[in-house]
């Protein structure tokens, strides 16, 4: 455990409470482990199906970043909305959307969340308050601010969690949204998932201000840098930001320092970074191993952990099976859902 | 020689105004920059500042005088040493003189021009949407739009208006006048100058079920926001398999105003009408503006509502009904005829209707169709008319290439080819950015003469 803790010089600095985050209960640790494992196994399977040609187009995997969505989700309550960009499978699973429906959308089948008409980057669930799934980099930031606007308009006490990456953080509409969110004190948590690369461009090559928690400074939006590889730190930051929003104090920015293990998309060989860099993060900071090691240190049996592995694998395998056998959408679906 | 003060043009489209008040009396000393009078247009009261020094010699237009044409002498200023006896020497005003130089109106982001007040167009055919015997009220299009929004906001608490200057300023073009006072700042929201951002916020709010009316000060500025309009508003219903749509109206003036040049004078009708998932409405008459805006606000889909700044001050008869809603997607035959069909919408209708009057003098009876909605397009009404006349002319202020007229011509070709006695003709804006010079601007736009010529050509006359 000790060996895993922030050994790398480039490791994200935990700024929550100035030190290590509050411990999870055993129940929380199990939940975090299970939810993160589900995302990882799901994404591995999606990568496999893509390689087999069962999934087409773009497919952006979330492997490595699981602690961000799982920790944030643990800080939310029923009714809070989630919106993100195109690296969205993890967000959907974290909100409780069914693996079958997500995987079937990836394969373009009628049982997918968008009946096969949206694909990897465009899925939604009204029931789970998941507002997409957006393919235009940065567009979700204005939309997510609009969700917060609606919460404010309705005075419903809900918070909009608006995710975007270090790449999207350079888009103009992000700052237009920041301005209005603070001006109107909208309840929105801007979660900037800094995975260090905007496609193939390292943060240092694209961003004049690399501390993304300061990106709201000229609008007076407070921000925090968070160890996005430690699910407990994420949850603690999420709790603080949600409380801030619910108190009517306006938006907050959380920069989640995280890392994606795979390429930008399935077609990206990721030649812009070294294998050693990836291996080091995996070895030193892996979000799932952190929890597993804590549980083992707390004398949880290997058998209990294996049971979680098995449950998750069953869900993922069933979803892959469903997604490959579910029929394609009926041809008549071409013409539906253009207008209502 | 005494200096004449002329009635100033306070905006690019102003032709006349009311002399509300004199702030200086005859005989008073005037310094350059002094406010000497207040002028009322139909949307604002503006101050007239003196640009010359001297004594106010004679007031030529009494306060309270209405409809004083621009460039009319309103007073004379006597220079040092001059007396009332010199008044007779004042020169007659030169027609081309730029009267606006004697006034300094407050500059907005885009100076909001006041429209021409012109009479309602000749309407030959009764509107089938209006029950016979309905009492009518005369309203400007500006008022009709305001009433439509106010009525829908009273009816549905989820409807709100957002945009630049819509609340405290009462609208850059005064279309949202009084809404803030009735509905408060929660529902009538001034935004920063940030089109991309507030369009996205509107769409996000609409995804949760609210019904925003997003005003663009003009559609020229909506190009900053077009990604949110098309990629987010128009496509989400489809991409979500029908789960999540977006009931939202994007509205504001579109197309050419007057003398505001290329970046403020573009017609976006064909751009938006290209997009499945959007509805596109572009009315001409005051009644249609009201009834269609109400329909647009209620529509569960994103609606692009294209207004025309030149028409805001036009008056028309609006039915006095509790709930006057015109269905989207229905064209209207405004004038019936048997020789040629002229199809247009929005301000294009002003050329079409005047051309029909001209043609009638030559014995050509034109049937004039106001499309009102561009998407979905009422093909049936066009085709039925062309089957009757065998000839068609499409009139639009936008450019010809990939224009709405091109689409109309194609639909006629596809559906009524065997009925055509001549190729379909188009009258469009010229294939150039809008020039500033008055003569060039006039040349760049369609004209009544061009519509008459095109109609005669398809009639082989």
C-alpha cells in the first residue's frame, strides 16, 4: 500500500484537506471497487469487440480514469444530472445505466440506449439523469450549464455535474459558460478530467495555464486540484463541491488529475508518450489496485474480491453476448425521432 | 448665414419621427453638444444634440408634431451677430445631406435601427385560419411578437426569454418591450454578449423540459452559436433514440436591414432549412408573426423563427382571439390568380405582392403564395397552384446557389413537370456580399421590377 502512494514525481498532488483523504467505510470501498471494475472490464470488452469489427466508428475508452466518475457519483444524490463528452461509457455505467444497453448501442443494435442511432458518443438516459454523450468537444459545457440553469429556474436543489477534458478546457464556449454560471450562481460542478493528453497533444504543448483549477479565476469560480486516481479524494472533493453548489454559492471547478491507459481512440497508437510512462502510472497509481490493496490490508479475503470480479465479468460477458445477438434496428427506424 | 437644424435619422432604417419636446427656447444660447430636443421613434426616445454654436433663432416644427420626415428643417441657429432678420437667408436643405451628423444617438453593440412604417400589404384572400367575422386589431409586427411571447409565458411557466438586451433595455429592437415588467428577471433574462454560450445554456435547459425563447440580436450573430443549434438542438432527439428532445425557439431578425453592410445583412433561410430536426418559420404578415410564434413556442421541436427587421414597424390586422395559433408547415395563398404562381416568404413577399399589382395592370393575374414555413415546406400548396398556372417564380432575398428557391424549383420539377409551360424562374439576392453604398445595396437585393420581368418571361410576354 505504502509503495503505491504517490511515488512518482509527476504524481497528482492531493489538495483535499491538505493531505490524505478521509477513509472509506468497507462498504464504500466495496462499492467503489465493484463500480470501477465494471467500467474497466466493460471497456476492455468494448476494445475487444472493436478489434473484432463488432463496434464501428470512434470508440474512446475510459480505462485508467475510473476513479473520477465513480468517486463523483458517490457524492451525488438522486436527481443530480451528469453530462460529458465522447469518452462517456464510464459515466453511463457509473450513473447506473445498464451494461446491455450501452454495449448494444456500441454495436449499433435496437436494444441500445439510442436504438442504435447514436453510437459510442451519443447516448442518453432520462431515467438516470444522464444527458449525454456529446461528440463536439466543449459543447457539453454550455449544455451542462443549461442543466444547472434549469435547476436554478425550478429551485429543485439539484446539481449538474459537467465533465470535460483538458483539451475541451481550451474551447471558447467553456469560458462563456463559466461567466454566466458564476454571474447567475448556477449549481454546476465543472469536472475537468486532465488525463494529460488532448488526443496526441500533451497539456504542456496546448495550455498556457496548466493548473486547470485556476481556469475559473477570472470569473471568481473556486477550483481544486484533486488526485483523480484516488476514489476517496474524488468523493471528498465531490462532496465539497456539491455542498457549495447546493448552498447557492454558484459553480465550482474540480481538476481531476488522471490518466488514460489506452490511446485517444481505438485507432490511436499513442506514439506521443512512452510505454514506460504508461507503465509507471499503472504500477504506481492504478485506481482499482489502490482500493484492492486497501481491502486486502484490511484483511478482506481474496475470495470476497474474486466474487466481485466474477459478478462483474458475468455482467460484461452478458452485455457482449446481448450486443452481438440483438437485431439491428428496423429499417423503419431511419425515419423516426427526427421530430416529435 | 443662419444654420438649419434638420430632423435627424437616428437609425439606418428611420424615415420619420415625432418631435417630442424642445429643451431650448427661441432666443436661448446654444453651445455645441447641448441637447436641444427629444425625438421619438416607434421604439425609443432619442436626444438631439447641437453641433453648432449660436442662438436658437426659430423653432420650425412645434413640439408634439408627429411623423416629421428625416431631413426636414426643425429649427434655425443664429451665429454671433445675426438677428432674426437674417432668418430668411437660411438655405434650403440639400436632399442628400447626411442629417444624422447633427445628432449623436447612443451606440449599442449593433445599433438597433428603427423600421419603416409602411402600410399593410394588399391582401386579397382571407386567411382560412381566422374564423369569419373575427374582430381584428391593428398592430405592428413588433407588438404582435411581444404579445405572442407574453401570452405563451402567461400560459406556461416553463417558457422564458433570454438574450442580449431583452430585459432592462426592453429589446434591442424593442420586441420584448414590457416583458421584464410583467414576468420579472427570472423569466426575462439579459445575457452577456456570448451567443455560443447562451445558445448552449438554452439547449441544455430545454433538454430538461424547459421551453426557452432564445433571442439573437440578429441571426448574423447566431453564426457564433450555430454548432449548438445544429449539433445539439437539432440532432439530440434522433441521437437519443427519441428519449431526449429540445423544445426551444431561436428567434431574431434575419436578412438584410438597411445600410448595415455585409456582416449584418445575411439571409440564413437556406442554411437552417437544410437541417433535419429543425423547423424553420419566416412569416410576413403581422397576424402570421403572432400565430406562428405562438405555435413555435408550443412546438416540442427546435424552431428557427426568422424575423425581418424592415418589417418590425409594419402594421397589420391581427385577429382578436384569446388563443390565435397558426399551424407550422402551412403556406397561404395571399392572392389568387391563374397565369403565374409567385412563391415567397418574409420580406420577399413585399416584392411579390407589388409585382402582382404591376402584372395585373398588364393583364397577368399572379397567384401569390406566402410559404410562411420553410421546413417542413408546404409542397402541396405550391404544386396545386403550379398545376393551375403552369408557371412559377420563386422570390428570395438570399443567394441563389443552394437557396430555398432552388429547392422550390426542384420540388416543382419533381412533382409537376408535366404541368409546366415554362422553366421555373428565380429572383434572388445577387451573388455578392451585401454592399454598403445605397445604390449598390438596392442592386444587390431583389426588386419589384425583377419579379415582374421574371413573371413576364415565364409567361412568354
